[in-house]
């Protein structure tokens, strides 16, 4: 997919696969923008909770979608998320928001609205390209992107990584939370199986830089870019 000459790199993957940090680094190395689509659903969940909406009821979620003034930075080095005038970059990572995200994301009309928002952000970015990561980017948001990647890892590896990020949390509890999130989200979109034409990058046995290089290898076979993208660490 090229929106107004903006090249889209579509990356999907489950929680703990490293897709956010890897996508951000890939964007830096390519000189592209970075779009964290999950942040939009988190921001909407935060917005719904702020309005006292019951996020398990689709009608309640839809009621607060109309005045959802979402803004997000596409700069991988200066990442922020806002709802109206409120900076919610940190607030959308709170456990109460995490618990509410799936309820918000499973509403079809919400997904249609948010996906249109993503396409507008990309098309109006003024950037040569945007690395877009999430759960249904390769299949719904940008099914015609020139590069579509499913970044995955074994469940135990993903749980270990997430546990390392959340110091002070019990690893078994983290693994259980990860499993619940996967199970809940997979009722909305299949992000564990690569659609036809989607390249799989399994990071189970790779460290961070190796994973970034593996993703760049896939991209650079398809998208001509400036020389030295691999060297800009």
C-alpha cells in the first residue's frame, strides 16, 4: 500500500513478540515514521473509562467514540499519545486500561472508524514511509502494503520478555495475563497465523538487534531505500 507515495511496512504480532520496539527501531533505521496502532485502542479505552462507559457493552463504547479526539506522534524518537488536550502516553499503559482494551477493540464499528483514522494519518504524514504495527495491519489496515510481516515468538519466550519488562511482577502471572490477552484478542482478529503473502519472522532464538536485522532483510528485498539502512544503529 502506498498512500500518497507513503510506503507502508505492515507488521503484525502477538503481545510480547517485540513488535513495538522492533518496529520503532526499524523505522529509525529506514528514516520512516512509526505508527503504534494498539495505542489508538488503548487511548479509546482510556477515553471510555474517563467517561464512565462500560467497555464490555458495545453501545456504551460507541457512545463515546464520537468525541474521541485522538492524536499520536509518528516520530519514533519522540513518541506521544493525546486525547484532546490530555497527554495519555503513560496513562494508556495502566492495568485498568489494558483490561478494557479488548472490549473496545472487538466492536466492529470502532475498528472501522479507527482503521480509517490510521489510513488518514499515514496518507497525511508527509513521510517517505511508515512502519505500522498492530494485530490486523497485514490483513485489514494495509492488505496491499508492499511488505507485510508477522513477527512472532514461542509463547514461553514472549512471556519471559514481557516479564522482564515488568519488573516486580510474578512471571507466572505475566504469562497467564499474556495468554488471556491473546485468547481475548484472537476472537477479534487472527494475529497468530500469517495470511497469504505475509512473511513470518520468528524471533524466538534471536536477540533484539538480530530481530531488527531479520525484519530489515525482508523489507530491503522489496523496498528500495537509502544505502546504509543496516548500518544506522
